[in-house]
C-alpha cells in the first residue's frame, strides 16, 4: 500500500488533526519534524481542524495542549532509523514504535504516546523519515528534504 493511500486511510474520518513535529533542528536530518511544521506554517495551512506543533526534542511538554485541543487524529513526524535509504518515508503504527530506533529525545515516543492516550480517544500514527546524517547542521540533506516536501504535498492534498 502506498504512503499516500495509508495516510488517506488514516485520515478518512478526521475532525481535528494535530501534526507534531519532533526533532533537533541543529542536527541536520534529525530536525525534519520541526522543518515540516515550519514549512506548513509558512504555507498558512493551520485552521480550526488542523493544529501544527513544533515539539522539538520535548514532545512531552505538549501533552496538556494536545489534551486540551481534543484531537480525533495525531500524526507525529520525526527522523527514524529504519535501516532504509535516506529520505525513505514510512508510516509506523503506534504499536510498532518499540521496533524502530529513536534515541535522540528525552522521552521515548512509545512512552509519550502511552501517557498521552490515558483518558483520551484519538487515532495516532508516526511518520518516520530515514535520516542520512544527524551530525551538526542547520538544514536537512536533499533526500530528506525531498521526503518532507512529498509529505507536505500529500498531506495538503488530503486535508485541504
């Protein structure tokens, strides 16, 4: 199933969507989550049904805001070590978080999601983008940036 089809299926009945960009913008491809949020904000796509959160490396700091917004759907976007080619994008179900390599954040995303889900009822997925490098740098590498552009185009085609 294609990435676009998976994303469409996930968002079929969404009423309020939060996109949470996670990562460190000072470490090249690790900053892809915040990079995507920044691009979406520049394109003015935020509205009553779509909230964009740049969580940087501390998504746990936004649990209160997320619960207050009471979304029906959440997409977490982050660099993800999946043993694939740089720029490869994959939708990872929340139940599969444990098998992917995310180690750059203060709280594991699987623990964050479990905490967030307590007393709430929403759908959540993780969009992982394979990094080329997570060395110091202020911009994603070309293949990872291309994946970000593809994600943004696909998302806009579905929700706008």
